[in-house]
């Protein structure tokens, strides 16, 4: 798990958008598995990289239609597992029609948090090799966020996960954390290493710890 | 038929202010029709005079007195009438174009203004594409119909009546012969039209659905790209497109059949008229010259006689589309508007506070979201609403600003039910920072001044400073005059939120609603916002909906919402010591933090 932290506007989302090749770099190259993305077959890239956006967007249809956008051939078991990882199973189970429950136009029948969970479920249903969570848990309560992270650790242990977060606490257990500031990488390392090596990281951490109030 | 009635009512409501122009159009059309139907009779007369002249000229006894003058006179009259027909037609079409352009302009204004008065519910339940097609498709159809079809209808009807009148004036028997095939023509036209109508309706529906699909897909383009769903997206487009194609094709086949059929029928009728006409002349022993003139006149009339039938049936498509358009527009006009009480009380400031009293509410009748929620926000207090996803937090906010009306219970400002408050005064005093901060195209300054366009430069800069976005703005090359063209380009999510906060600060609201306003920004920015908000909140009554417990630690009161019910409320300490749901939530967050 790789964490990406930094101030608003520091370029976290921009960096993340280069991995699924939503944009091509002006200069330099992005390599996945050692291969330049410009030379990678698009289909195989999409199957390898899954990107969960900050703004959860669902399409009209039903829940399973939406989740299967992550993997067309997903079995019911796959859907169930993805929903459990994303902590969406708890509300899906409450519907009489379960995964067949209708997603209305503009997904008006789901709350912000429910949409985010379904969006995460869609991202993980295909067990991608690379998963990018771009502040995708912003509308989740802390308990759910924690459960999602734990489930990702257990269920998708072979997946490289990029977590873009505002809170250091969201990435504190990451194997490596990238610290961005004004479009530059100013620190790389584990939480402990960064506390020693990166003053910017330490400052963010201290501010957040102080705000926590205890 | 109900549709047609509604369409006529809709048109009438917009056309009645142009009654002077319209009356003029009708009069000119009648005059024009008179010239048009009268002209062939001079043609007949010219032929008769010519035949007379030739007869006299050929006859040695009358050779000397043969004169072409009557022939020239008839020819002159015929020319004059044709020219007058053209001129009056031009005037009538000029006037009617002007009326239809003005009327559809007013319809567009009416529609847009109506949309701005609609409830949030309408926008929540209708796709953007559907709403947009009211402007792009329905209004266009109406304009086309008004511009061509309706006035065509008027002039063709006048022509029809005029020709019949003239025919009976010229020769009763031949008039009957010309009209004999009318029932056949009408039956054929009616059968074809009713088939075409079915497909035209289907075409409209299919187009609406297709636009909705396109809109949704484009809106979710990032998902489509990252999930590699482009092919699926195109595949999903196919059936929509196929339906549009099929319906358009079938509709066009049927309506396209009409014209050649009517044309054929008209030619057949022409042959009958000529045949019967010559038989009549011979059997009644009519004068040769007069008979020849009569035949020419009726050849003309029989062709003109079919013109209204063909025209009216071929513009039927257009009329049908216009009727459908008018129905959809009048549906929109019948939608609920935001109810502004007639003499609603003005809200000047908040004196005692805001209360929610035993509120029951659901977006649809069969699913209640809030089951008897009561919350008291005293003046100057900051109340925080917390609760798990889907507990109804956003719904509470929707009710506080009267986006929706409660099913039962009441929302009260200073003890007055908000349904009795003047809506504008309510909204003027309520400031909201939503989850999604929306920027409009324009400059940064325009965006900050959005809620208070008359604010001074100084006030605007102060608001930006309080929102901690001033430094960033002045660091941009064009400063406050920076153009916001693409929502995502210059500003990050956090910065957009700061701008939205500056916008809210500038409106100086007495009551503040914050919906997770600080959840999308990094902690440094969040700290800035928090500091700014602390200043804004001071002296204001505020209501914060947040998932992050730390942002609400400073609240005077915390209300815990779960499954549409208030399960706990009180101060942070009181709730912690109670050891209930809040304390569990809090400890979980802290463990996680």
C-alpha cells in the first residue's frame, strides 16, 4: 500500500490520474510492471488498474449492473465479496431485491456515503492488480473507513493500493508514503522514516495530531 | 384530443398579445386568397376572348371588326391578380414569421423562468438531457410549426373555401365533379396520418431516452475510461439509436407516402375533370370559346383544389410535433413551483433560534426517511449533526432551507413555520456550503459575488481573506479577474470549497448550514477553513452536518441521527459519559485516527 499525502492543490490527484493513463505526462514516463504505459495495450491496462474517484458516479440500472462495470463476467459471489469489502453489503442486504435494487436516475435513491461504497465495490470487484483510491472515503464515517481498509488488506493482499488521503491517519500503515508539495515529491518513506526525514510531513502530522485534541 | 386542447391553450396564451398582427395576417391572407382564386377566372376569360378573336378573324364577314383588345384586357387583369397574390403572400409570411419568432422567444423566456421557480424535486427526478430537450427539441418544433404549419393551415383553408366558392360561381356541375373524389382523398390521408402519428410519438420518446442516455454516459466518462467501458457504453447506445432510427424511418415512410399519393389522386382528378368537362360542353351545346375557357379554368381549380388537402396533410407531421411539444411544455408549466406564501413574513434576523418539530418526511410517499425528528438550534449556537451514512443528515438540510416541504411536523425560524416565511427572505438569511462546490463560468470575482452581486470590491476581498483564499487568488496572473472556464482546471477541490465559503461569507447569512464542507480538503486547508469558519460562526446560528468528529468537537450541541431518528443529543462530554452510539463512534474514530 502506497499513501499519497500533501496539501490541497499539491498535485495528488493529478499524479494518480497518470497511472490509469487518464492523462499522458508532458515529459518523462509512467511505467507499470516496468513497461511504459504508452506501449501498454489499453484493455490490459484497464483490467490491471482500477481507479475509484472522489466523486462517486453511478449509472441508472441496478446495483449489480453498476458493480459489473468493474468486471463484466463477475459472479454473484464476486459481487457479494466486493460489497463486503466496501462495507456496502450492510445496506444492500436490507433491500428485498438485494443486488437487483434499482439505481434511479442521478442515483437519487442513495446517500453520498452509499454511493461512495458502491463506487469502491465497483473498483474492487475485478480484484485489480493496482487499485487507486482518490480520497474515495471522504463521505464515509470513520468506522466504515477503517473497516474498508482492513477488508482491503485481508481480501486484496496481492493488490498494490494507492491511497490518496487528506489525513495521515488514513495512510499511517502504508508501506510507503509519498509526500507532495506544490507539484514536487518532497518525501518518500514509511511513517516512521518520514517523521525523521521530512519536515513537511512532520508538520502536517503534528497539525493533525494537535487537532485531534487528545 | 386532450393534448390538442392543451396545445391550443398553450399557443393561445402566448399568441394573444400579438392579436393585432395576427388579425392583420388573417385579413391579408383572405385578400391574398381572393386574388389567388380569382386569377384563374381571368385566365379562362383570356382564353375565351382569344378564341372569340380567332373565330372572328377567321370569319371573312367579321374579319374587319376582330379585335385583340378584350383578350389583352383579360390578360392584364390576370397578370395583375397574380402579382397581387405574390405581394400579399409575402406580406403575410413576413408578418407571421415575425409573430412566431417573437412568440417562441417569449416561450423560451417563460420556460427558463419557470425552471428557475421549480422545486429541487423536479431537478432531482428529471435527467438534464430531458430538461435540455425542452429547449432544443420541443421549442424548435413549436417554432417550425408556428412559422410554417399554422399559417399554412390558415391560408390553405382560405384557399380551399375560396376555390369551392369560385367553382360554384363558374359552373355548378363541374364544381361537383371536381369535388367528387374528396372523400376518397380524405380517407386515404386519414389512414396514413394516424399510422404516421404512432411512429412520430415513438420517435419523440426514443429521442428523449437517447438524450438521457448520452447525458448520463458523458457525465460518467471518467468511470467509463478508467474501467475500460467504452465499448459497453457504445453497445448500450446502439439499442437507443436503433429505436430512434426505426421510428424515424417508419414515420417518414408513412408521411412520405402521403405526398405522392395525393399528387397522383390530383392528376387522376384532373383527367376526370377534363373528360367530364368536354362531355358537358358537347352535350349542353356550349359556345366553343366559352367552353374552352371553362375547361382551362377548371383545370386550374382542380389542381389548386387538391393543394390544400395535400399541404394540410403534409404539414400534419409538423403540427403533431408541435402538439407534443406544447403538451410537454405545458406539463412543465403545470409542475409545482416553489411555494412562496402570498404575504409571507419577512425574516430580518434570527432572534431566538431554529427548530425542527417532530418532522416526518420522505422523498416518495411510500418511503419515509425521517421519522419524527426534533432538533432545537438556539440563537448563536452551533449544532452538529452526526450519524452513519444514509441516516438522513442531508435530508435534514434539504428541509431547513425549504428545498422540500415536510410531510408532518414543522421547521420553524423564531417560532414561525417556514411555510409562512417569504421564500426570498428565508434564502437570503440562510447560507449553505454544499458537499459539491459548484463554480460558474465567469471570473473568480463573479463567483465570489454570486450571492451578493452588489458587494463592493473591498467586501469581496475581505470575504476571500476570511476564507483564506485571497493569497492564492492574487498569486494567479489575472488575480480576481481569472476566468473560471473549466470546473476542474485552475482550482483544486479544496480551493473550490474555499471559494464557495468566501461566497457564503459575502452573503452574511444569519443562519449557516455546512454540509460536510471540510471533508474534502487536506488538514492544513481544513485548519484554515476551520479558523475562518470559527469567525463566521461566531454570532451566527449554525448547523453543521459532518462525518468527521473532530470538526464538530467545538459544537455547542451534538445531535446523533440514526435511521431517520434522533437517538442521542447533548454536549460532547455528556454524550461521551453516556457511553452510547456517539461514544462508540468517537472511540472508533480515535482508534482509527
